[in-house]
């Protein structure tokens, strides 16, 4: 799945945010989602979920990039 398919159109560019910034925003959006659910506002819930998906995509992508850069994880165990 390409990230364009899951990104909310009004979220903006997230690729320059740090992991901490992305995590904070995801937590904030989950709090807002809980409020929207208590208000029974299905449309708002859908929009918040789309925004959460955008932030989670970039969070996972940055985690993966850090893991790829830190190859020591893969070279610590030698099974040969």
C-alpha cells in the first residue's frame, strides 16, 4: 500500500517530524477520538482515524529506517 492511499489530505507533510512529535500527536488524536466516540459523531471519528493512520504510517516508517541504519542488531549474532 502506498502511503498516499492512507494519508489524510489535510494533515500536511509529516516526514520531517521526529518520533517523539509523531508519538505525541498520535496520543493526542486518540484522546480526541475517544471524545468523538462519546459524542457519537461517526463522521468526526472517521476523519480522526484517517489522521491517526497518517501519523502511524510515518511513525512506523521512521522506526524501520532507524532499524535499517542500525545494522548492528543484525550482526550481533553469528550463527555460522
